[in-house]
C-alpha cells in the first residue's frame, strides 16, 4: 500500500466503524479529505519530520512534541488542536514491561496524527477493529479507543505484579512453623517488584492527569460518547494507580517482615555462638593451661591422667549447662 517506511499506517474513517487504508498520493493531499483521517508515523525514520512539516504543516512546537524521544504523559491544548502524550506497558517480545512505550497524538477534530518509536499493540487493536467494522467513528472516538486499549493492556501486568507481592507475603508470613523460606530469593523478588511498581507509577499517575484534562476540554470533537469513554479510562487509570500504591504499601510490609526475619536469624545465630563460646571458654582455659610446655604439669607420667581430665571437662560442661538453664539463658 505504502512504500514509505515513515508511515506505519494511514486510514480514512467512514464514520460507521470502518476505515480504508489510503495511498501516498492521498496522504500528500490529506487536508482535502472530507472524512476524518488517521496517520500513524514512525519517529525513528528521518522522513517523518519532513512529512509533519511539509505535508501536515504543523507548527514547530507541535512537531517537537510529536518527535520527542523522552516525554511524560501530558495534554496540551492549542488554538488549532490538542497534543496528547500517553504511555503503555512494553509488551513487545523480550522487553521489560516497565520500559514503557509511548505514543504522541495530535488531534484537530478532522485528523489524528500519532507517532511512536516502538511497536504499539494498542495501535494493532485499533487497526483490527477498523478491519472488522467495529472501529472508531471519529477522531475523538479514535483517541478515546486508543487510550482505553493502552490502559486495558496494563491490567495483566499490574495483576501479575500484585500476585507476586501477595505470594511473597504469604511465603514469608506463612513460613512460621512450616518449611523455612529462602530469604535471599524473597529479597531479590521483592526488590524487583518494588522497582517495577515505582517505574510504572512514574508514568501512570501523570497519565491519569493528562486524560482527565483531555476530558475537561471544550472541543467539538469531544462528544458525549467520547467523553463517556474517556471518563471510564480515567477511572481505570485511577484504579491502576491505587493498585500500584497498594503494591508499594504491601511491599513495604513484606520488607519490614523480611528485615525482622533476617534480624531474628542473626540474633539466633549470635545467641548460639555465645552459648557455645560460654561453654567452651573454661574448657579452653583448662586444656590450654595443661598444654603449656613447662615442667611440673601434673599427670604427665600417669596413664589415667588423660581420662581424668576428660571426665573433669565433662563435669564442668554439665555444671555449666545446669547453671545456664537455672538462669534461663538457654
């Protein structure tokens, strides 16, 4: 359809949930289209900036926003349109979910221009909906659907993270009286879960604010249908933010319990070593005293002296144990 790699896809919406892909000539004259147009571009391609400047004729600050490599979710309203930046979990093969992918969107009522650096599965969802005749019917509806799809795809990742923290909590707290838990494994998994939760919340929290601001804009293309979907997405993002907060709080509880377990283990170890040292100290003193290489050591010529010393040491150990137990030190 298109031999221009800077264009990932381009559709003309018919207003009934369907969209047909447009060719390059139509894109060069896209402003003359009587129907809403959606163009999705690859930021990594050098020709993308030229298309945005020469064909779409966007202002410089809008182009900079569409091509920015690092950007937090935001919603900026201008006289002729809205610049929206959204983030989603990275579900590409071999990628870390917290290495979030982003999409930058310019909406002016008649057209939608979106850009990305990495593959977005939410975009594929919209394309599949258009092919099935169940896609967005307007530019505002397209943006709302895209935001909703990106939000829904966060769900499994958040649930998996929450289940991991609950599992660690059950392993740690439920290990009393049962099989010992490997604290090192718990610690590594806990650190990873907290790291992921913090990284996700860094972008998801401002995304809620961006979508909330978008839903409050007075734009003609934000009708009741679009507004309802945006509000549902804002509510979903809010719940995800609350779930991340809960994950962080539960992780803190697990961290405290883990530190307590490690401290208890160290205390038991130190206690055992102290008891052993207390018992062995008199024995070491006696054997050391008898082992000095000077004349006059008693029993050197007696065949039963060794056994007498051993018996004496056993008696001393017994007396020490009785003493420690009487004082409830062991």
